[in-house]
């Protein structure tokens, strides 16, 4: 189900989408309750009238949603197809969000064959790796290693794999939008002044700091974690660098490829109300655009987005596991504890066993382990080779066959 906040939903018919459920009542119950009190001046005046024995004054600023205009995903595609850029949000760990992102990409691609996909999850220095993956010269494993995906993003790659595979199959450019984490981490700790000249050269050319409402919303987020040891000024600077950096990367691509449309996939905080990436992109490239939010946990307000999707929760299927806790201080994957009645226990692995390889693929670090295991399923068997310390002799190499759970 989809809510249009653009004022055009009277032209849409109610439909039941194959993967969008009627979660509207839950969303409106949680999201609209505070809206009755959104104008303190009105509420205060009503209280004064009531206290004086008068009838409460009119509440003129209450937002109303016309439920007769509720549509499904199919119903909004014509409106999205009219735009050169479509922003689609995500909660990074929600598989259903990524499925709706893919569906929007598929439908827009059918209309606009020259379609690019901008993704927050990849950082700009690795654009060449993505290009090689889309061209078919790198495997999926090589792309994950080359973009340093697990060190720089880290979410279960299965969440994004269908989108990347679709892009590769259809030769759709994937644009690495994000700034290098080395820059944003350094700014978060010490501010922009701490950057060297060569680091400053990687920053966006301009930064707009005029959105006071956005700054206030970010301050509220920052104040939820008062003991994080960072200054708000540095926190704000990082947020603006993310937004401006991703906007500039997308704008540069659009300027260089005037015949392309683009779908931009990023977290809700970067897209809602247009304050993050959208307005900063349009400032650089005056393109038509629309914002689609995959759900929303706060109050529903008319300026949130053009459309809000109410998706049916979908979880990834369980991945195959060893049932082991690893030593987080070791430089290579090393057994700390085997969980009770787990493949680790049943195979006879012991504390201190160091992983050497899985199915013959060497393991030098946690990235290698992620790459070896991300697509494994419960019930699948793997061959694990380990090194085990022995008293008064050299380490022993052992091989185990484990059925994952």
C-alpha cells in the first residue's frame, strides 16, 4: 500500500499490491497521534479558553489524509516515471525495503532503459570496482572484496544482492555515492580543520548550512546519545558532508550523462523532507525528482515525501552458522567458545583453534570469513581447516566437515 503526500492521490484507485500489506492503521495510530498536538500555540489557546469556561477555539492546522486515494506500488509508477531522479529510502536491515527498491528499479527500467542506480552503501574511491563488476570482469566475491564491503558497510550482503545482480544482468551503472569513511570518521573526531590538504580535496565543493529545521532535527538525534564524547558541531558537519558528498556524486553523473535517469537508494534520514540529499542534488542539477519513503516511524507530515510505502515485513532466510563465538581480539578468525549442541561442538572444535580455510579458500581475516560464508545455508556442509596449538610441539593442522545450522 502506498500513501501519496503530494496532493494528487485523488486520481489513484485503491488496489491490493502483491507485496504491500495494509499496515496503514498501525502506522497512522502511532504516527498521527502526536499530530493533534503539533501546534503548541493552538493547544495553549484552547486550554486557556477551556480554563476560562469558554468553548475551545478552532483547530485549523490538523492534517487530514484522504484514504480514498490510497494506492499500491503500481499506481505510483507513472508519477515516478515522469521524474529524472527518484529517491527511495531504506532501513538498512529491512529486506522488504530492498525488495520494493528493486521493484521500483525494475519498473522504471522498463520505461527508461538508460537508468543508473546510486547507492549509499558504496564509497566513492571504489567506483572502478563497481564498473568492473557491472561489466562482468569481476565476480561478486571479487566485487565485495574490492569495495571492502564488509569493513566499510557490513550489513548482510544478501539484503542488497538482488539489486546488484539485476544491475549486472542489465548493465545498469551503479554509482558509489558515499564519501570515504576515513574522512567522515576523522571529521567526526576532530572536525574539518584536522583534514590534510589532500583529504580536503575529496570533500564536496559546496556545503549548504542554511536549513535550520534540519539542523534542529539532527540536534534532537544527537541529544539522544549525550555521552558519545563527540561535539554536536562535528556530528553536524559529518551529516552535511554525507549529504552533500552523495548529492554531488549523483549530480556529477547526471551532468555527464544527460540521457540517463537515476534511482538513488539511501537511508530515510538522508531523504525525508528533502533536507539531506534531494535538495542538495537539485541545487547542483535542477532536475525533476520524487521522494519515496519505505515506511516512517515518526509523525506523518505533508512535507515528508511524495509517497510512503507500507510494506509487508519480510525477513531474510536464516544463514548457515557454525554455532561459534570468535575471539574478537585475534587477528584471524579464532574459536573462543562453541555454543551448546552446535556444529562447532559436534565437530570437536576447541578454544584457540585458528581458521585456515573454508572449502579450500584461505582465511586471513574476518573479511575472508564473511566472503566464504555469506551465501551458505543451514544444512549445507563445509570443510573447515584449522590450526590447533599443542604443548611442546608445532601447531597441528586439522580438517573438519561441519553441517551448518
